[in-house]
């Protein structure tokens, strides 16, 4: 599977950092880094009929990421106010509601996700914070071809989640990512021990999970499948900000997994890219050619 075709449904917004606004949003970040890994991503989201939306759309065109962007006349373009601590770790104030909270199941979107050659779709928990998109994703999942894999990122931001949104994620994910802060919450919901291997085994046996991506910040990352587990220590860096690092790790690791790469190679390369993202401002830095060539 050399050319992985993946549709990412979700957030597209301005990250308003202390040094200015940066194009971002989990789904958009995923597409940017998936493209770096050699995939063919398509972003599905919504922007407002406003200046912020026009600027975002222009930035996306510059990045040459294929997309279906819906224009909302009811809600503004998404923005997130980002504050950074001394280690570059962010806290988010995610404006609600915004355009990406109200994505419609258009005929164009339906045709996109029903394609027989679609390798995967991506979404997260945050895109479901309002009931409309939660119902949208249930409809989309029902229309997928059997061979289309489902990639899911758990993003537990503030109070933007509930048990039903989390259950939709874990019950349908073939590839699931979460971090060390999110693991206990998910395991408590399932009433199982807070342990990544325990979580993988449960979701593998009861649902369709094939790969668990478990990140622990400066403590490294674990990739878990039914037959193998790989741990990679985090690279030693001086972080500027960690915004989008998890999204880059998710994109690189899931795309390389779908390409059939070995877990050790996947984990090493995803770590390398995520570490570089942390040394730059914003979630979509221009990656050096040396980084791209190793993908």
C-alpha cells in the first residue's frame, strides 16, 4: 500500500499562540503530516463565512492539501487560544460553537467516504463535542466500505467530551491513539486496569482494534499490536511548543503502519518527526529535507 488514501474529518482552525496565529486543528495537522509520510490525505471540515475562514482556506491551498471545505453562515471560523508554560506545554481555550462543529453529510462527502479505494478515515473525540457531529460520524461509519480502516485520536480537551463520544471512538477504531493522561479515563470508562496492554487486549477482543499508539511525552511512546509491542524513548530536545506534536506522531505512525512498516521503524520515525515539531512554533512546521527523505 504505497499510496494510502485517507479522509480526515474534523477540526480546522487558527491556533492563537503567544507569538501569533498558526494554521491548525487536529484533522488539518493530521493531513499535513500524513502527506509528508507519502499518503494522499483529504481534509473534510468547515470554516465560517468570514475573514479568518478566507485566510485559512488560502493557507490550505498553499500547503496543497486536497479538501472539502464547507462554508458556514451560522458559525464563525474556529479559533483556539493557546497558552504555553515554561516547557512549551499548551493549555487550550477552544471556542465553542464554531463552523467545524456543524459539518453536513453532503452528497459530495458521501461519495468521498463510500469510495472502494479509500484506505482509511480519521477522526477524533473533539470533533464530536456537539451532538450534530457525533451523529454525522455514526452515519459516515455506516456508509464505509468494509476494507476502509478507521483511525481515531482521543483528544480529551477541557469538558469537550462525554462517555458516548468516547465509546464511538473506541468501539470503531482499527488504529487508536491516546496519551498517558487519557489512558486512565478511557480505562475507567471500560472498567479495566489502567494499562496500555490491557486496553489493547480488551479492544482487540471486543471490537476491531489492530494498533494502539500510546504516547507519554518525555517518557517515550509504545506501539502495541496483537503480536508485538515496541517502546521508543523520547528524543532529548528543547521544546518551543508541543502544539501538534501528538497529531504528527499519529499521522506518521498510522500511515507507516498502513504501509506495512515494522513497529520499530514506525515508532522511531514518528518520534523523530514529533520531536522536531516540538522545537518549532505551531503544529505544521516545514520539515527539513533530511526528515522527509527518511519517510
